[in-house]
């Protein structure tokens, strides 16, 4: 009986550890999705003419983007060692092999956002802002994001 309790306990600990790792991966994915919502769910759609220009929405998304980008180093501190099930993109293990370089990619993104924040007044200026921010995001994505599907 004690042996069975030990085995069940070990299994529950293992399942708990896997679930905790998955929770970390989901949190990291949600962080990136929040930023993608601003960049591609709003900015890109306005630029393409799919969504009408709305200054209040642009300003709110820019503010949210600025706030969430600064959280990247903290959200990506734990290494989940596995990706979110059925995700299109995942985090490269290179993040945790070179965390200082990964973390150093964040300030340029924050600076790009700060440089354009308050200057976006129409679709043309939004395109300039989008391109500037996207260029800094790409610096990190090229090295630290992997395509899963």
C-alpha cells in the first residue's frame, strides 16, 4: 500500500511539474499575443486599410505596447523547456543560453516605441511608426523565436 501511495505521489508531482511548465509557456505566448494584437491586430490592419483610423485606439494600443514590452525579460525568466501545444511559434532555447543578449533586445524596442509615441496622427505616420517598431522586434524574433508549424 505504501509503495502504491509513493508511486501515485510521484506521478502527481510529475504531472504538476509538466502543467507548471506549460503554464509558463502559455504566459510567455500570451505576452507575445498581447503585443501582436497591437502590432498586427490594429496597426497593420489600419495601414492596409482593413480597419478605419481611430486615434484613440491607436494611442491606447501604443500605450499598451509600451507597457507590455518592458515585461518581456521578466516573463521570459523561467524556461518552460516546452512549447504551447499546437502553437505556430515558440521560444528558442537560445533565450536561456544567452539571456543577457535576449534581455538587451528589449530596450531598443522600448526606445522605438517612445520615439514614435505621440507622433502618430494619421495612417502615413502610423506606417512609419510600425516599420520602426517592427524593425526592432525583428532583431529578437530572428534569433529567439522558432516556427513550430
